[in-house]
């Protein structure tokens, strides 16, 4: 009994003690409720971070600007928000906080390779691209998001086809045989293709333009590096956002064609076919082929968090039906981002991106006789009906003996059942360990897995090609898995006016690729579209392939600044690639950059109109592995199957072909060295900011595929053999023209680049691109001393009034026109590119006007060779109505059947200025909506590609038929390319 009494007394005492402790702690805490407003217009600010100073205790304001936080009594609360001046206030139970719009963004933290830095401490050329207007534009891919937004970055959307990839170049073309695609790093994961990512999921874009910034990525950074940060959760109340867009796409431009009467007159002159009398116009092929394309884009996200756990979940659906019948692109995407402060010393993160892309392959950029849709809209005679009257389930193809005409609808039917599908999973798990306040270790493991299935089917009846093959189908499947494991330590230390950050680590990458393919033909009908219904499976177009490669890397960086005035950054990276011979496997890529903040010097104190002035310069080296095959240093041979189905070869075995590519043990990295110098200045009370840069990029050891002389064992060899130079200027200006109730901001950038091929070894001249079959001659020539991708042909001096022939210039003076009279006739590389955005805001309205363009580039309009060539039975544009017909006639159009060559007659000025986007939005005041739980509702209207000012006669000046792949040395050719669209958008953004 005594024991029990003592036990009860002890328990009661312990409870009393706990109560006292809780009371003490409760008295030491305070519950803070408040609201954050814009000091200028008193509108609530959503997403403001409220942090108890000196701790990890933080929350965010909700859509109505409200917040709640439990803080220590007497503590200081810090209020921070991008674009606004930070504020520190003592914690009180009730707080109304007003933040002033920041006129100085130098304190913003920007992402760099394997870390971050304050903008004011940047010593290299880095461009930041705003994402604030993406939600109001019909942006379906990353290239559209940055086009015209960053100095030194050229983006071409070379095709209007749904899902078409853009062509992105950073400071010119730096390679010959490989593409110029920059390296993308999404939330720390290096990827070579960013098609999987929805632009709506992006919150930050940083472009590393010079080698001093990109060298930290070594052998993968020669084309520049683009760092993409996706949206993440913030501490505060749960937030649900919904965005929906409906877009109508129409073709920007139309082309007038000859009617049947005009067509017959032309054919009578050409003399190839004898058309009967009485033919009438039956079909407007433009109206039959082009339709209004409809695009819908819906995105939803949920985010929430507290001081320890934050999450973001988002998903979206994009469905675009193209202006050409049957073309489409669909994307489903899902993303999850979770951050957890497990302990004060441990923070973990999981980031998952999944996408499902689906499209079909419309044939464009080819002649109408090869299935090209765009040119066949013009070249198909208007007397022809869509369907054959005697065989109503076949497309009409009775063109009076002309066999190279197929209607655009028949060409579309050839790809109607094509289906290209890719599932992609990009996932990362990371842990940040803080050993001490100044020393951290981050480890991150990522997976990038792509699974693609490409299927085709063409029935054996409807189209001429289908009948020729008795129907055909194919199935191609590929899987690519890339694993990356990064580990790095970061140490920071400040002592007095000295500030130091040192980072070092390693990166391991492993890639495995596999592909299988099968082709079948001879179908009984078009009912069963799978390969099991094919009677004939190809013996030489069925098989599988596989390959793998890996890179081991070590890197380090040191950043030092003294008193914020003198800044120095040095990087070093070593890459070892399995693609190279063990003797030449390792490449070393150093860089160094420095900056001097002149505005912080004592002698600048009285210069009050300058707020910040910094001069910076740097040098660095980056490498290129895009041009290396997975087994680049090995001798490559092929397998030749034997026709086992031939009598007497029942048990035949395959042969190993002679080598196609010789061994190259001395093959090494293609290396680009860049020197740059620039300045950043902010003045007039931070209302005007200017950045300017000059750079010189020299690429040596170009990776070349050189042809070997006839009779050699192999046909080609890959070698390092050449030098390429790019140099130029770039400027970016940001100004706040008006402030107050009416605001007006302007962002402008312009870039000048000059490209020159300095040296080629082994093979001194490379010819590329035979377009028109009738001419059958190369139109691109590359040789030392010239810029890349120059057009090559004859100079045309107009039409001879007496003969109607084009007059070609006799350059060598031998009295005749021959191949030796060819010369360079055009340059597809622009002298400069530019972009400008003007943003206006008044009360709840906001207006954005974005223009973009190029100047000084030429286009070789190969489409005109078919649509104005007048050499066979294809229809032509109304331009040929002005053709020469009688001696003495003065005209710019030659006679029918003229001697057509690659010449300046087909080279046009490709300069353009395009009204890229105009957006008008209205934000309904949250005060009216909060009663029903809506924090923001914003309807908007937007028009893209509203008009284009250009001298180019084709459907679209923003064109490059041979963009992407390994064709960086081929630019600016238009051969029936899928044209751009004019887009009308109605959208709505809602935040709950």
C-alpha cells in the first residue's frame, strides 16, 4: 500500500513537472497570424516566405496573402519574396506586413552547375529567362518558352507539325558532324532531350552560355548548358492551381495556284502531256488538306508544406490536332516533388517526372512525288477529284501519263496509321547532409528511362504505294536507360571581408540502349492492321541492336570574393568516356572567370545614378561527345544475312561484311575554348539594367567522318581533323519605363554571331543536300575559310528577253556555262537575332506584347523548284503566269522548260520580324472570391504569330528542313516544310 501511494505520488509529481515545463515553453512561444500585402497597390502577395530568423522554421503566405506561424517570443521574422525587398520585423500575434517592389534583383539566388550563387556574385555569362508569361501562351515545348528571351540563344521552330522539336543554338554552331543541342539539366539530372517536360511545370531557367560557366559539365557542355528548375511545394496552406487553354490554329499563309485553264496553257507550252479539252476545276486542294487545328492544354497541381515537409503534385494533358489533316500530338504528364527536413542535419528529396508522348509522322520537307504533303497541295492539278470514280475506295491518280503526282490527301493517307509513342520516366532521389553549418554533402541518384514504340500500317488498296507493296507494316521498339550518381561536398567560409566557397565531387553515368524492328508486307486487306496478318516478313529488315556507354567524372570549383568587390571563380572537370580508346579516354576541362564590382569602390560613392556596375571576364574549355558513336574507337563491321529461302541455301549462315568504319584509337574529344568579357550595369534607381558580352569560341579537333578513296577496305573513318570559330556580341536591356498605377516594362535582347570554318584535315570539301531530282546537284558546300552551310550554285542575272532562259554568269570567262562557274550564292546564318517584350499593367489588367526576328539570313527555297520549275506535269503557283512567252518580253520569270540549276534565282532574303505573341489578362480581385474558397481567377486571351513582316515568298521564313540530328552544317533550306500556325487562345487560371 505504501509502495502504491509512493508510485501515485511520483506519477503526479512527474505530471506536474511536465505541466510546468509545458507552461514555460508555451510562454516562450507565440502564435503569429498575419497578412502580406503589396505596399503599392495593397494587393495580397501569395508565396511570400516567412522565416523565423536563425532557424529552419518557415511558412508561406497563401493566395490571400495570409499566414500563420508559431515563433519564439521576441524572435525576428524575415519576409522574403522574389521581386520584392526583404523585410525583418519582431514577431507579434497579429501582423499586417507591406512589402515594397524590389528595384534590385541582385540578391536573387540563381542556379549554377552543382550549386547556386547570388546574382550579384556571378562572374560568368548566364542568362535568366522569365517564366511568368508561359501560362498565357500556347507553348507546347521548351524551345518556344525561351525563343527571343535570351541574348546569345537562337531558337528556330523549323516546323509547325504538332510535337515538332525546336532547334536551339547557344552562341553559334560549334560542331560539324554532330548536332548543336545544348545539354539540359532538369533538377540536377542531365538529359539530352527535354520533350518530356511540360513548360507549365518550369519555375526557373538559367542558360550557361560561356565555357567559364559550362565547363563544370566538361565533355557534355560544348553546346552550352540549360539549367531547368521545376516547381516545388512551399510551406503554408494547401494550394490547388488549375490552368486550361483552348487554342485554334490556322495556317499563316496561303499560296495561289493555277486553275485548270491556266494549267492547260502551261502544259501545252511544256509539251509533255496532251490534256483533253473541257476539264474543269473540281478540287481546292488547300481547303481539302488544311483545316483549323484545335489544341487543348489542361494542367492541375496541388502543393502544401510546413517547416519540415513540402510537396508538389502536378499533372497535365495536352492534345493538339494539326492544321494538316491527321497530324496530332498528345502528351500526358505527371510530376511529384517532395522535400523533407528529416533532421536538422539531413534533408531528403524525391523528384519524379513521367510523360507519355504520342504523335504520327506527317511527311513534309520532301518532293510531292516522295510523299511530301505541303508541296503536293500546290502541284496537284485542280481538275483532279479526290477519289477515283471507277474505284471509289482509291485515291485518284490518273494524271494523263504523269507518274510523279500524288494528291496531298493520298500522301496524308500514307501516314494516317503511323503511331509514335514514348513513355519516359525521369526520377531522382537525393540527400543533403550538413556535417556542420559550413560543410555539406549531397548525394543524388537519378534514372532516365525511355521506352518507345513506333508502328506503321498501310493498306493494300487505297494508295498507289500501298498497292505497290501489297500493303505494309512495321514495328520498332527501343528502350534507353541512363543512370547517374552524383556526390559532392560544399564548404563555405567567411572571415572578415573574405568569402570562400569550395566544391568538389564525382559523377558516374551509365547508359544502355536496345532496339528491335520488324517489317512485313503482302496483306490480303486492310481489316487487320497488325503484323501477324502480313504474309511476308522481311528477311533483311527485321532484327535487333544494342549498345551502351559510360562516363566517369570528377569536378571541383572554388569561388572567392573580397568585400563583394573582387570576385574569382575557377572550375575543373575530368571526364573519362567508354567511347574513346583507353589510351585517350580522359579529357580535362578547366575554366576561370573574374569580376570587378566597380560600383563598390570608394571613388564611385558620389555617382548616385549608377546602382551597380560590374565588369567580368573568363576563359574555359568544354568538350563534345555528341559526335562520338558508342564504340567510336573500334573498327565496325556489319552482318549480312543470306537468302535462306533460296533453293540450296536452306542452312546458310550470315556473313560478316568488310569494315564500314576503320578503327581510330587516336580519336579524342572535340574541344571548344571560349574567351569572353562583359559588363552588367544597373542605374537610374535600378530602373534600367544593361548586360553586354563579347565572346570568341574556338573549336579544335572537330569530329569528322572522312570518306576514304575507292578501293579501301572501309568507306569512312572518323577522325579529329578541323577547326571552327564563332565570335560575336550580345546585349540585353531591361527597363522599367513607367511605375505607379500604370506600369510598363521592356525586355530587349540582340545577338550578333559570326561563324567561320578555319581548317579541315583529310577531306577539304564537303558537299551536302541534293533537293530537286530534276536538277540533281548539291546545294550546300563547306570548306575552310567560309562560314558553315553556305549555299553553292550559279549566279542568275535574270531572264534573257530574247530566249526566255535564265542567264547564268560566266565566272571563269571561258565563254560557256559549266560546273566551274558555281560559287557561293547565299548564307543561311543570320547577322543578328533579336527579341523584345513589352509588359503593361493597370489595375487588374495586364498586357504583354512579344516580338522576335532575325536579320541577314538567306533561305534556299527548294519548294519553288517544284512549284515554279515548269519542267513536268505538276501544277504550279500563279507566279508562272508572268513567265516569258515571246521574244522581247521583259519579265523576271523564265520560260516553261527553262534550264534550271541551283542558283540565286531560288535564294531569298529570310529576314523577318514576327509578332510572336500578344496576351491580355484580367485578375479578378481575391476579396470577391475568398468566400467561396477561390484565391485567384484569371481569364486571358492570347494570339501567337499574329503577323510576320518579311520579303520571303514561301509559307514561313522560320524554317530549316534539315534541323536536328547530325546536320548542323546544313541550315536554311525550305523544301515543303510544315508551316507555322497562327494561334488564337482562350485560357483560364484558377487558384484555390
